[in-house]
C-alpha cells in the first residue's frame, strides 16, 4: 500500500508553523512570502507538487525543517526534489545553484515565482536604497543565469 502524501492545505499549515517566528527583510510575517510564491506557481499553471514545493521552498535553507525531515516527509518525490534544488547551500556559486535548478524538473517555475515576489517593487520599497539596489542586482543576475531574462 502506498503511503499517503500530505495535501496542500496541510503543507501550507506546516510551512506557516515552521516559519511562524520568521519575518522578511521588511519585517513582514514570512508566511506572506510563502503564500505569494505558492500563488505565483499556481497562477503560472504549476502542478500540485510544484505548489507544495513553493510552500516549502525556503524551509531547509532557513532551518525551519531539516533536510533529513524533508527526505522522510510524506511528500511527493517531485516536491522533495524541487525543494532541495532551490535550497541554496552555504558558499555555493550562483551559477552552480542555477544549474541545479535548471537540471531539476519543475524547479525553474518555483524559482521564477520566488524571484518575482522577491523583486516586487512594493516589497523592495520598504528597504533602504542600498539594500534595494543590492537585491535588485542579485535577483536580476539569477534571472539571467536561469534564462528568465
């Protein structure tokens, strides 16, 4: 008998609990970013596995869950693969990171939605000018490496 995987509502609740104490650079609850990325994936026609990965895309990188937990979690294998692909490793070069995303089916759509929300001028407007400029360059460079223009 196949193990039952978590549904999207359960995954969203898990992500909200895992990131409950976290805020973004502008001081907003981090779950707002996760919800926006999940909506962005959905709006782009993403699969259930991709939407689930969007909810969890920062969970390992931010230490909200461990990689071991993710590997054992009742999630689709595609979801796990995408989350691991978009998890930036310490000291990793951007080109190496981008290559892993491009090699993983479904990961590019999740990263595109993440970058789009991160670079939203309304979000960036809450930051000081130097941070806005630094992040805009960072996000533009990653879009270039991923072939997103």
